[in-house]
């Protein structure tokens, strides 16, 4: 019966009407739900898979729940799991493999995409389905793992954020997906790369987890195995995944750098002499590799991270390798353009990288600097537009925060450094500035403006540049020639080009004279410039000319704001009167606002790289937008100010400057005092540590003396026993004398030990004297601070310790004297024994023994005399030590007197410091009153500056309070 049913579904010709697709799918779903045999369910799921593409809506609507149930219950059969996963993939995936009829329009395609999203939402209705799918990916069977990877990828494409959230909270979810990269079957590994690409999009948490799952190591290994830039689509997928992991993720960027993975990128960019015939895949791979380098040094990254990566790229030779591609021949144009952009960001703001780039020469005859070769491309109108933009960006990055490079570029324009036999960067910029190509005019003007950015010295140096316009006419300055071209802009034929050239020249002039009063004076010295600007601003021109009017207003406003009133005809007041009469202040401010309201202004302000869809839209430079933002407000205020307000403001500024200088002096004085106090505190800490070390040494000496006492008591007991043995009987005289000799030997050893101990203590006492001298010097320094009391207590403690040491030495001397007395008594006893009369019955043998005993006693007597001499010497040494101790005590008394005087000086110094602080508080109050007057006059006071001053004041008060508290505690 089962086989007949499937014959009807899969192609048999049963009698009666044919069932529709929906009816067939309904029957198959019933079969999947009700069949008890695994083979029947498997055949039904296989039939649903074959119908899932043609009847996508019906299968998705009716069969999804049954298919999910199959995944949950039939885990033991890999074949039915594979069919179920394939079916789910077919109804969720939006990639249509079947060719669509030509009559189908975009609406049908949109409906198909909506259908995939609809079924994705249905599948994700239960988050356990994603967890189930992750569990199935652990199956090694190819028919389960591969369709599971494809299904999860399709889910991520349709509902990325929702699937990412489920995977992120799933235990070991990301780790299971990372295991796909280790699969030996390339098709699974490659689809795993696509899955990870979708998974890591826009989710920093998952990006970090993937990175710490050793993703960088695995991906770089795959790239190397596949042949690096010569590899296929797999290399491209790996690079896309790497870009996802690193872009805008500072944690992963730091991990990539610290793991020394930047060094592994260098071999990617090794190119040979013959670079013709690159495949499209190699171009794509190398383009992504360059993008990966740019991600690490992007200007949007934190400055510290970017600088660190730039340094690593220089040290490992990656920058040198990129410069080799830059100067190589036969490199495709788009790769060359991207390489220029990459080099630009690798050197941007890095002095060492910028210096290296300045030293790079092109392989020409004669060799020319790479900068010159690139500028030749920038001012050549036959070069591609994107390449010219890239060269301009490279030049801007070379000069960014590089005053040395700015000076070198400006120097090539000065008369003393011009070489007629070679082409310099300055000559190329001047040529582009005055050429017939408007794009070259704009690029050269912007490049020259970057050579002057935030560099007052080069702005003044550029005023020396003289140009020979034609034979027989005197040379004119570069500044004057720019204004001449600006006023004669109507001679340029095309209107769009005319605007672009004039905008470029106006940006150059604004950058040049801003914050440079000398340049303003030179500009105003030409009697034609101000009438030209006022005429341009006052005219009612078309929409295209509004930007030019706004820039002219900005240039005139800069002439007012940075005017030092050195020209009588063009002082600040006269220029404002001129604006009010010929233009009107409100009209002037309105024209000034045209700049920031232009649609291309906001686009240029977003990022440093000049990216424009077409040459006509190339109007604003990124750094210039910063200058406009900075100056627009202050120029508006300067135009509206009256002469009286300016005079008052100047007076207030001078007063504030004077007060600020006084406050700075007092702040410096207080900082110096804080530094001195900190140094003295460190000295006191050192003295305290030394005192603690001395205390430990004295404790050790006490333990040694106690050991000597114990040894002496034991020796005393032994000697008492020996004396009793001598008086017992005369017949045992020889035996007693033998014992007595042994005890004398022990006594001699003990005396030697005591002598060594005495010498050691004498040495230690000398060390203590030297330490006392050190403490005496430290105490004199400490007496100059509020910590004097603590130093005095340390010296008192030291005197107690020295007195204790002296008493111990005296006790040891008494013990030695007592030991000597007992030794004399012992000798007398031995002599008495040796002189006693022998018995009448003694033999000649006893006489011999007695003679031997007498000789031994004589030797012992000699040894005893020697020991007496040594004890006498020790006593003399002890007397000398007592004299030294008395001298040290007198020295300490003198130091105490000096310390008292120094404490009085410290109190006087504190009073002087309090007077200074009162004066500082009065000065701060005066400053606050003056700032209040400024506010009353309508001036805007920078709140950040107020907060900074207040914070400094309170910080100093807190420091003083802390010092007083410490003095009280001490």
C-alpha cells in the first residue's frame, strides 16, 4: 500500500483525476506525522524535498513543523536528517536556482525574498530550533553537517540579529561553528567560512569570541595553504572574514597585533618584476589584503592603537613592501590606487613612517623621490580620477602632523633652494596651481594648504616665494598671484571649472592667512583685494556662485579677526565699517553661512580621505571643514562687536593675562613645595626602615648573649664537679690532673669563643656608630619639614638602643672577669695538687708521672698569662667604645638643639605659605569679578576654562589640607 502511494506521488499514472501540488504535500505531511516505520517517513521527507523548490509556499506552510519534529526525534538516521535539512534550506533560502521567465518583474523577486523572511521568522519562533541546529552540526556525517551549515547560513542572511542573539547565549555555540574550519572536507570548511562571515557581521561580542577561538591563526594558515594572493575564492572568503573580525573592533585589533599576525601579512605583498597578466581573482585577493591593512591603521581607530600598528608595520618591513608595489611597473591601476591609499594611512601621523616614505625613490634614471613621482600623476589630467584622489590623500597623510615634511615641501619653493636641473614638489604644485585644468588647480591648492596646516613658520616662509609671470615684468609673490587668478576667474571658459578653481584658491588663502597676522597684512597691502572681496559678497549671483560668496566672506572675516591693525587703512574697525556700509552685517553673516549649508560640506567633514563620485563634486577638503567650524562663530562675533567693546575686551584680556601669570607663578611655587615635602617624606620612610633593621640586629645580639650565658653556666657546673674530685684522694692525683687538663682546654676554647664574640660586638658597635651618623644627617633634613617630631622620636629611640648595647657589653666584660677569676682558682688548685708530698711507698714510676704533670702545669700557666693579656686588651677596647658612645650622646644632644631651631623655621615657612594662599584666593576672586564683568558686557566665557580653574584651586586647597592633617597626626 505504501509503495502504491508513492508511485502515485512520484510519477505513476493512477486512475482518476491527478491531485494538486497542495494536496500531494498535505498527504506527504500526514505520512510523515503518522507513519510508524522509519522507511515510510524517510520516503515522505525525500518527496517533500523534491517538491520544496517548485511548491515552496505550500511545503513551508504545511511541512515545517513536521520537519522540525523529524530533526528532534529521528536523530539516529542521518539520511532522513539530511533530507529534512535540505527541505528546510530550500524553503528558507532566497537564492533562486531556477531560471525565471522574462515576464517576471522585480515585484515577484521581492515576494520571494519576503517569503524567505516569513519562513525564517516561523522557524525562529522557537529559539530551541537554532539550538537544535547547532547540536546537529556536531554530527560528522556529511549528509547532516553540510545541509545544516547551509541552513544556518540562510537563517543568518534573513534574520541576522535574532540568530546571533540565540547563538551568543547558547553554550559553546560559537565554538561548535569554529570547529567547521578544522573539517577535512573542503566543501564544509568553505561553507563554514561563509557561515562565519554572516555570523560576525556587526556583532562585536561574537567577533571577540571568534577571535579568541584562535580564528586568526586558522584563517592565516588557510590563506597560506591556498597560495596567498594567488589562491582562489577560499582566500577571498578568509580575507572577508578577517575584515569582519577587525573592522571597528579595537579589542580584536590589539589581539591581532599582540599575536604578531601583522608580520605574517608581509609575504602577501611580494611581487615580482613581471606583473602583467594578473587574474581577476588575484586582483580581488590583493585588494582585500590591502583593505585588511587599512582596517588596522584606519583614522577612525583610536590614535594609540593606530600608532602601535603603524610602528609594527614599519618594523616588520610591511611598509617597505607596500612602497615596492607602489614603485613597481605593470601593477593594475585599481591595485595601485588602493596601495597608495594603504600607504597613506600607514604613514599618517607617524613621524618615523613619514620619514621613511620621504626617503623612497622611484626606480628611474636619474632616481626621483616617490613624492615627486606621485605629484606628477596628481597634476596630470590624463590620469584616472580615482588615482589622482589617492595621490592627494597620500600627500595629505604625509604632511599630517609632520612639520619637518611641511618645511621640506615649502623649502622647494624658496629662491635659495630651487634647482633648475630637477623637478621638485614645489614646482609641480605651482604648475598644477596655475594650469588650465581646474581639477589640477583644486588638488594643488589643497596640497599646498596642507603644507601650511597649523604651521606658522611655513606660512611666513611662503610669503617669500616670488613667481616670474612673463618676460620683462617684475616677479610677483605667490600670494598676489593667487589673488590675481581669483579676480580673473571669468577668463576660464567652463563655469563648473571656474567654481572649482576659485574654491580651491579661496581654501588655500583662508588656510594661509588664518592665525598669521603677517600674512593678513601682506594680503591687505594689495589695494585691490578688499574691494574684490566686498564686491563678490555683495553681488546677487546664482546658486553655483553662492559657495564662492561664502568663502569670500570667510576670507574677509579672517582678515578682521587676525588683524593686528598695522595698516592704517585696513584696521579692524575700518573693515567692519566697510562691511556695514557695502554689504550689511546681517547679509555678511548670511553669506558666511552658505559654506556650512552646502550639501558637499557635510560629506567632506565625515572622513579625511577625499572620495568623490565625480570630479565636479570635488569642492571641500576635510581639514578645511575643521577650520570653517572653528572660525565661523568667532568671525560672526568679531563683526558684530563695537570699538568700545573691543577696547574693553582688550583691557580685560590684558588684566586676565597679568593675573594668570601671577597665579601660574604661585602654582609653580606650591608645586615645588609639594615636591620637596614628598622627597622629605621618602627620607623619613628610609630612616624608619633603617631603625627597624637596627632593632632586629639588637634582638639577634640578645639571643647570642643568652646562649653565651647558658654555655658559661654549664662550664661552671663542670668546674665545680672537677674540684670535688681533686679533694677526694691523693692517689687519684694523676687522673684528676688529666681531667683538669681537659677542662683547661675547654676553658681555653670558651675564652677564645668569648673573644671572637667580643670582637664581633665591637664591629657591630662600629656599624651602629656609622648608622648614627647617617641618621644624624637624615634628621637634619627631616627637621626642615612638618615631620620634625617623628625624626626626634626616632633619635631618642636610637639613644635608648645604644645605651642598652653598652650595658650588655659591660655585662659581658663582667662575665669574662668572673671567668678569669675562676680560672685562676683552678690553676691554684692544680698547683696544690702538684706540690703535695708523695707517699713513702711511691715508686720511681710515680716520680716520672709527677714530673710530667709539673711540666704540663707550667704550660698551662703560660697559656693563662697569655689569656690575661688578651683580656686586658679587650678591656682597653671596651673603654674606647665607651668613649665613642659618650661622644655619640653629645652629638645627639647637639642635633636635638638644631632640630628645635629647624622646627621653628618650618613654622615660619608655614605662615609664609598661608599668606601666599590668602593672596592667591584674593587673585582668584578678582578674576571671578572680572569674568562677571565680561558676562555683563555680553562676552561669552568658556565654561570649561572656569571649571578647570576652579578645579585647580580646589585641588590646591585639598593638598594643603592634607598636609596640615598629616602634620597634626605626626
